[in-house]
C-alpha cells in the first residue's frame, strides 16, 4: 500500500516534512527547524514539468512507527513517485533513554533504505505541550537545518 499523494505547489518549501504515521513529529519538526513545510501524511507530488519536491520522512522510534517508515521508504524506492527526491528519515524518540535492541535493529534496517538518517532525542517538553522551537536543543535544530539547507542549496540529488 503506502501513503497517498497530493499535488503540492512548486516553490512552496525547500523541503517537505512527511509524517509516516499520525503523531510522528512532523508538525513539531516543522515548527522547530526552519526551512521546510509540513506535507501531512501525503507525498507532495510536483505538477507536470515542475521541479522536484524534496521530502524528509518522519517517524517515531516505536515498532509501528519504524514499520510505517519502512513502507514509505519502499514506496519511494519503487519508482512510483516521480518528482520526489527523498532526502532522508528523521526518527523521533518515543521515550527517554536508549532504544531496546529490537528497535535499534529495526531502525538500522529501515535506515538502509533511505539516503540519510537523523535522530531526535526524547523531548519531555514536547510531551508537555511547550512550543517545539523553544524545546529543541539549539545544536540539534541548527545542525539539522544546516544539513537540509546544504542538501537543497547544493542541488545534490540522491
């Protein structure tokens, strides 16, 4: 199966945050890391002849979240999404502490199907409803934004 597609306007975003499942964290990342726009749970498709849309998948570090990311990565790899350039996958921690071994293994497996993997640690403040931009460690937000901007400015295609 996979995620549905929707036509997205060209030039609307440098990249799109695509939540692989409900509660993935795409909305929080969109608010915390400048430069992108939220695609909801839809692949943003380019209009005929329009430029490619760059996409960053977002999933929680749960088994179901990582499996949803795996389905999305397979959908992208199948070649059925013309005009979509996948930049990578952000895995947002679903709990504090280290991932259990089965989830670490699954994350490693899923990350093999995407160009890049970024991880976001547990954010208790997000759980409590604080604004995402104020809760993300600055080095994480700036680092992720810097990498994504470099990818989109350099014209690197994956």
